[in-house]
C-alpha cells in the first residue's frame, strides 16, 4: 500500500486536469460563439469555401484558453509539464496573430514572420539556459544553427499545414485528437509526456461538439495555428524520446507516421499547385478533402474517410512498430532510426500519396461528368 499511495494522487491529478481542460475548452468555446455573433465574425459561403451556411469563426480560442490555463497554473505545486511553460509564449504569439487575422485579414508575410519568431523562442531560451548552467560563452556552431532553422521551418510548415486543412466540419479537430491520443498511448511508460498529450486531446474534444457534425462555429486561424504548433511540438518530442529513451521507448518516427493523412494531403496539394504555376499561397479548394466535398460527399463522410485511414492503416502500423521492444536495446544519445522504422514510414507515405492521387482522379472525373453522390 505504501508503494501505491503516491501513485493515486498523481493519477487523480491527471484525471482532474484532463476533465478540467475539457470543461474549460467547452465553456470558452461557448463564450466565443456568442462573442463572434455579437462582433459579426462570420464566414460567408463562397467559391473557395466548403460550407453553405454563414457560420461564426474564432471558436479555437476555447482550445487556446484551456491550454494556457492547464499548462501555466500550478496544480498543488506541480506543473503539468517541464515543456509547458516554455511553449506557452509561442502559443500566445501564434494565437495572437491568428486572433487578429480572424478579426481583420493579415498579410501572409506578417503571419510567417511572427510564426518564425515564436518558434525560434524555444531553442533560443534553451541555448541561453544551457550556456548559463555550464558558464559557457561559446556561440553555437553553424551546424547547430542550420539544424534549428530546419526544425523551425518544419514547425512553421506544420502551423500553416493544419490551417490549410481546417476547411470542413470536424476534420482538424478529429485529426488532432487522434494524433495526441496515439502518441499518449505510445508514451504509456512515460507519464510526464502522456498526461500533457491527453490534456491537449481533451481541450480539442471540448471544442468538437460545437464544430461537428454540424458547425455552430469554426475554429478559425486562432485555433488551427496553435494546434499545428502543438502537434509539431508533440511530434518533435516523440522523435527525441524515441531516439534517446532506451529499450521501452516509442519508435522515433511514430509522430510523423501519425500525421501522415494531413501531411500527405497538404504537401501533395502544395506541390501540385507549384508544378502547375499556381500561386501556392493564395486561397483555393484543391485539397483532396475539398474535392471530396465538391464530388458530393458530406463533411461527416469525408472526416470518416480520413479517420478510417488513421484507424485502419496508421494505428496498426504504429502498433506493429511499437509492440515489442528489443530487450537490452540501448540507442544511447542522438537520433537513431532503425531500418524497420524508415521502411515502414516510407511505405506508408508512398501508399498515402498513391491513395491521394487515386482519390483526386476519382473526384475530378466525378465532378467533370456532372455526377453527384447521395449525401
């Protein structure tokens, strides 16, 4: 009994935080809905939109408020995560620029600059703290700088990728919940990461009933950008811990595999537009999920298709890669990827690209022939 007693308060605290994050997110989203109606923050139907009813936007602020409260306030003297406070300033900056953009349009250049500054705060602070701890005055090498800039670019791409994919009811929210829960499940032996991931999933779950299956409010840039950032942070932690944790760690590419549906759709769409000489940064309706809606599928059915990929393909791959740790395996430090991980990831993404091409071809032919599905 004495060994189990410290576990019970910790478990109760985790459940309390998860429940509180859900409740705070739902309450804040409800308030945002009434605020958007009063301020006339309404997305009207249009040629580049996939909805047909005027709908308030900016509901993602509920997710942001819940994240800030749960990650910043001390609960019985214990902070949710050592990464929590460090990530909150970028969250505030990304949410702030998204909130402004939801009220009045900002240029893409301004958003990108603010996003890069926000993302670079974390490695800058870590470098300063490490240098102060070791009383070192040497500057980071060019290799380190290049690595940081590469990672920062990937995170900024994640922010905008998830913004691009937030175009129909419930799609981004369901994807975010899947990624957070999948990574939390793989981190079952590491509660310091499992609880924050489940808290993030709960904040999105609190927003979901307002957006799916019928959208009473859209997430807006304030929510989609922050979710893109938080998903990128979760994936980077999974890569780092998978490479360094030891024999019982999740494989390093688990987060990248979990995000395959969105990464494939957004990247293939961007590459397609660039190859055809289109303005890749302008608004459009050329993502696969948008073509599926144009072909006659309801929003709920499109979301079901993306979740079917996650549950029927991605989840089994993650389970197979993570189910049996090799006894005595110790990868030491640094990023170490096993051959099986690389092969599985490459095959999965190749299948995702093939499915994207087939789906796009089917949608184009269906729309071209004037066919309509029953919805």
